[in-house]
């Protein structure tokens, strides 16, 4: 069965909990850890869900906020819904093969 994997990016929540309310407050903290990002890059990092983040960035953010990576993002995995195609019979439908069908009635003329 296929699984659907998703994650929630929680950097904005961590910043608010530490009293950092502007995204630009994060720039000097990242610069102390040899990561240089522009203001728009930091804004996108905080306010959007990043598709690709380097491990150095995750390590730096965990060091800044003194947290684990599980605090920075949470992951979920659920079973994907199987798409019904109409070819499989539902469990409450009886298969009408030859052994289950009734015999044909013979009508006699009298």
C-alpha cells in the first residue's frame, strides 16, 4: 500500500516563542554560524514551507533555538487512499458465476 508522507514547518512558531518577531532578526544569528542568507531568503525560510533545506541549515536552526529537529518540523505518514476503479467488486456483492445462478425454468404447455 502506498503511503503519503507530509511535514509541518514550525520555524515561525519557534521564533515567536523566543521573542523574535521579525524575520530579519534571524540574519545575524545565522551569520554567527557561517550561513549568509539575504532578507528575502530568510523571509521565505520562515514563512513558507521549504522543499529543500540543507542539513547545515537545520543544524544551525537547532543550535539557535536550542531544540531538536523534531521541534523544528513534524512529520506525518498515512496510508494513501486507494482509488476505486470500478473493476473490483465490493464485499457485499455476490459473484454470479455459473455455480450460483438459478436453473432456467421450463414452462410446459398443457
